[in-house]
């Protein structure tokens, strides 16, 4: 069975500093996708970044980068130069390409950016 | 990115009544739609997956007679909470994926309160 684990319920970071949000996963399928979403208090799910299991390089999108370590089954999100607007819940998710593409989410990490 | 519109954004209903939530893909054909439920400070839990023209596939523990899902067209899926009770109060959010999409796009979510 697939599983996504986020072990940090809450994180604090000083404005303009970088922060790493941890995510580990477990699957027996060789083909999968890993996602990070941001959920502000309004509830909408904002897509941040995607990493395919066969991608050789770590994904980057602006201030977001994904530290993909396949052997360790980890997909940590790095946010550089934190901004006050980054304060939100962050969810790591995995999609099994062999099971209809449904997303399985981790427990989430609540990030608070301090001025 | 593609746009998914969910309506209503919030609803209050009396115990025993039914509530319908709509999820529309505005600029792409959604071959698959997913319905999630989220309690405060918790993760998104997948309720069901629906493919256009087929019966929905429900996750274990989700009552299919209570949460009716219809995906009659490539742009619209509906979730009906039948005979709602206070314990059904939650945040419901849909996501939609087209046949060519890597990611699924989320609606804005619906906050349901049953009184």
C-alpha cells in the first residue's frame, strides 16, 4: 500500500530565510508522481511543484525546489527566501499512475513565516 | 493552468436535508474527477473517483448511498450529501484531470455546515 508521511506538524521560519519541509513516501510501483500543494486559510489547493519518478533532475519552480532522493524515498520541499505570504498548510502528495491517478496526501505541515 | 470551478463555496443546511455540490472544469474536458473531504487541521481524504459516464469508485469506508456522485458529462461532476447530519459538516473539495494532464486541478472547495 502506498503511504505519504510528513513528520513536521508545524514549522517556523524567519522571513527571507530558506526552509525545508520533509516528505517521505512508500510505494512498490516504479512509476509514480510526487506533488507539493499549498493550502492557505481560504482552503484552495495551490499546485507548487511536481516530480516524476523517472525524472533525473530535481524539479524547480521559482522559489520552490524539490529535493528528490529516490533511494531514500524522500521528496522534501525547499522554499527559498521565505515571504510572509508563504504562511499556509503544505501538503505532499503521491500519485500512483497505475491506480487511476488518484492522489494520496500526507498529513500536512503548517508553515508560519515570522517577520 | 486549467480552471476548475466548485459551487457553492459554502452552504449551511438543516439536518436531514440533502445538499448538492457542483464541480466544473471550465476550459478542459475532465475525464476523471476526484472528491475529497477535509476536517479542520487534517489532511485531504479521498472519498471517490469518478470517470465520465461510469459509476464512481468509492474508497473504503465511504457510504455510496450517502454521498452520491454523478459524472454525467466531461465538464461536470456533482456530489450530493443525502440526509445530512452534523457529523457530515466538513470541507469538500473536488479535483479534475483531463486525459492529457499530468496533474489534477482543484476546485475552490465547499464548506458544509449541517445544523
